[in-house]
């Protein structure tokens, strides 16, 4: 502890815990951090404070001549001047310097040595250190000895607020990315997910410069080496559906597709814990044990048993665990090229079919559109599902224009003869509030059918508005479930709701049309 210092950053604290063992992090957290406890199965129970989700409106990217022409500036990628960044940077350093102890995590983002980056996390809480030791790829003893200087540094001073009177600050929270200084500064939020997604954002910027597609997706691989990529925003089922006992998990959230195949960016999983049960999600449920971080869950004060149905703190309860906690996992987390790409969407309108097959042009259209229903609790201020579009199924983390990622996806799909599917994990029998959520067992059966090739020999029905092909049969799923209209009692309401959704798709895509080829535009839905 005494042999490592952070003086190169102007940090004078001498009590520094670097890549600390899990038991020691438990001990420090339990002794020093309010709201910390141990669950009945040995997970570390933690409380992130006021912020229990990401604060996307408080994310900033520093405007620099070297990178600013590459950034898709707007409501998502909001600019910050260099001077304000340095004010926030200094504020973070000042706060870190008054702390009794600091934690350092030196680790990798990316399992492929050809593309991985070295990351240093500097934080004030044992909870944050354990979280990032779970989420990054931890170096071996020899790799740590030769780690040297990191490629990127995260200064997590989230226990101290930003100054709202500082230029360009809109709240006491600020997450600032400086691509030229290769730094991230966090102020005013102790939600651990900001560190994880900050690094993902950096990878989303760096990888296209090397012809690599970064993806907000989960991935797994079958016994024959067939890889499936599952795109989708938080809450659409990426983690749940990729944890498949019949296939090896590559990762649950962040991947890259290179000329050699796919690799996981992370060393662990960050699963939603709301309504978690051993029956519905056994792999995730069993992964929660010693070494797992359980965020903002409610538990019995005597037994320390967690009530996963209690959302009184937040609906965004989370579990962070090393990927090795999943029994059926691919280590190292690297595999070949995808055979199937699955776009997961949570359709709150109840219009999209549970499964449909896409042409390459339709795949590009739906990738750029990124339609889903924003699931309650993932972001601050969202209390109920609402229809939303998020380009590339992860616009909040994409720094380039969506076309950049879409072009890389289309190129790799063509080159490797990949089949694309749209899977709706949302509503059936009516819109949200009227219909019901599609049963998880049905969705699993459809994913199985994709992997087994069961849809290769069935008849398809072409949807007149969206143009995609809907299979007529799926093992384990009633035929009527496959056709959305047949599940609605009010057929007129179905047609009106479908027209509304088509109009939303068309309105959203207008902003992309100038930079997209005509074949992709023509692949979009139309009621006429």
C-alpha cells in the first residue's frame, strides 16, 4: 500500500489500496461506508446515495481540435470547454486529497490483447473499487507488475458536487470525458455505473478508428462455435437471454466485432435485479454470492435476505459480479464471427411481433432506429415505460454519428453472411396498460429456435407495414402469439396503434436520412 503513489496527478494521499483483495474491500466497506452490509448469500450490499441511475444529461465531452470533428454533437454528446473541464478536474483532485484513503483499480478494457486499453480507476469507496474490479478485466500478478502508465484514468470524486455556478454546469452532477488528456472526471454522483459506461464510451470512440465495431450488446456461443449477438437497451433482456445454459456466455453488455471475430470489453456482468428469482433467471440468481456487489436493494435487517421485488429505493436495482460467477462461460471472452444478430426491443405499443426475420437493409434501418420502450429506473426521472428511439441501441454511449456504426455493421454482416432478427420482449394483446408482457419462456423458445435453425423450414408471413418476415410456427410457442394482431381483441385499435408506431419510426428516421443510402431508407415501415 505504501509503495504506490498518485503524485503524478497531484494526489498526496498515502493510504492507497491498489487492486485489493475482495475480503479486504469487504472489511473496509463494512467498517467505513454507511449503508454497507453482507447479504445472506455473501454479496456486498451497498447504497449509491441520491443517484441510483445514470445522469445522461450531465455527461460532457471536452471540445478539442483533434477529436471534435469526429463527435456527433447534440443533446447526447454535449460539449464542454477546456477551462471548465480543468475547473472540475481540480475540484476532483482537491476532494480526493482530503480523503483518508483512496482505492486504485488498474485493469483492462477488452479481452483481445490487440485492442484492449489499460484503465486506472481512482476512487474513494471500497464499493466502487470492487464494482470496477468486477467489471474490468483484472491483470495477472505479472501483468500488474509491468502495467506501467494507463491509457485512460477515471477520477471518481462522486462524493463531491460540481459547482452549479461554473460555466456549462446544469446540476451538481458532471461526468466529463477528455479524449485528449485521456481522462474521465466524475462529480456529484456515486452511482457506479457511470464509471463502467464512461469507459464504454471511450471504447466506442476509439474502436471505429481501427475499423472495429463497438456494440451495446450481449453475446454467447454454441457448442459448434456459432456466435449470437443480442442488441438492446437496458431492460430489453440482453443479460437474461444471453445467460443460456445451453450456450457459453461471452458477455452481457459490451462487445467489439473485429476482423478476427468478437470479444467482450468487460470482465463481468451488471444485471438488473428487479424481480430476480431462481426460477426465472437461475444463472444470474446463482451468480450472486461472495464477491458480488448488490446495489440499492432492500433486505431484511435480521436475516439479510434480499427482497428483489421491493423497489422502494429504486427500480434500477443491480448486481455486479465477475463473469466467472456464471457457470457456463467462455474464458477468455473471445469468439468467432456472429452467425445471428438479434435486435431486442421492448415494444410498449404491443404492435411488433415476438420474432421476425430482417433483410440486411432492414437490419441497418432498425439498428440506426434503435426502438424500444425506456424501462423504468434505468435513468433518473423515468418512473414508467415510454416509447423511445436510441440509435445503435445505445445512443447515450456512442460518440460518432450513428451512420459510422451502421456502416461497420452492414459491412461485417455482408462479409460474414449473418442473419438478422427482431425480437420483441415487450407487450402482446394490447399496448402497455392493456396487454401483458410476452412470457419469458416464449422468448427463450424463439431464441432457441433461431439457434437450432427451426425457422429455416417454416412458412413466413410478410408484414405489410414493416416488411419483415414473421415465422408461422415456433416450437414451444402457440401459433397465435406469433402474430400480434391475433392477440388483440380490438382489431381497429391494433391498426390505429400500428399506424401511430409507424409514424413515430418515420419521424425519428428523418434526422438520419441525409447520410443514409436510399436502400436503407426504403427498408423502413410504411402504412401506405
